[in-house]
């Protein structure tokens, strides 16, 4: 029951964050502002700076959409119990990238550990659509 509560709480967090990312009027402008501020303050982990400057900022509209929809889909996945293990891996990927971008990887570590607990706890098998999917494909490690 504890992992299910954790999954619902994290799902609400991801869904709200993603909703604001998807519905924001200028998501690419916001993303660019955050990235430029992190780069200017030298918060970004050094090896990650060229990736932000040369790949993310020139493609800010694409990355803003990917981040917003990614967060929203992780939230919906956790709240519905659908592909929750896969979504926890996607969440870990996003959190590591956020930590590299703003130099706060240690601060993101708590959320990363919680996402790992969701992955290992397989809460979707007890709650949500993963339970049905696991019955149909019991050998799959996705649910």
C-alpha cells in the first residue's frame, strides 16, 4: 500500500508540473530563460553545457514540448497505474537531466530514489491497468 501511495503522490506531482509545461503560453521561451540563467550562473555541470548550448537551446520549442508532455504522461501513467515501471525510468531520466542542467543532482537524488522505489515495488501490479496487463503477459518486466 505504501508504494501505491507513493506512486499516486508522485503521479500528482508529475501531472501538475507537466500540465503547466503543456499549457504555458510560451513554453520554449520559459525553457530558454531557465537554461540561459543556469548557464550564466555557471550552475550547469561542465560536461553538460555544450549539449545545452548546441542542441537544447537551438531546438527549445521541441525540448519544451518533450519535457511538458513527458512530465504529464509520467503523471497520468502513475495515477492510472499504466506502464508505471517504464514511466519511473522516464522520470529518472528527466530528473538526472534536470540535475545536470541546474547543478542540483544531489537535490534531485531524493526524487530519483523514490522513482527507483516505484520501479522496484511494481505497484502497478496491485493497482491500475498494469495489473490487467501483467495477467495477460506475466513474463513481461514492463508491468
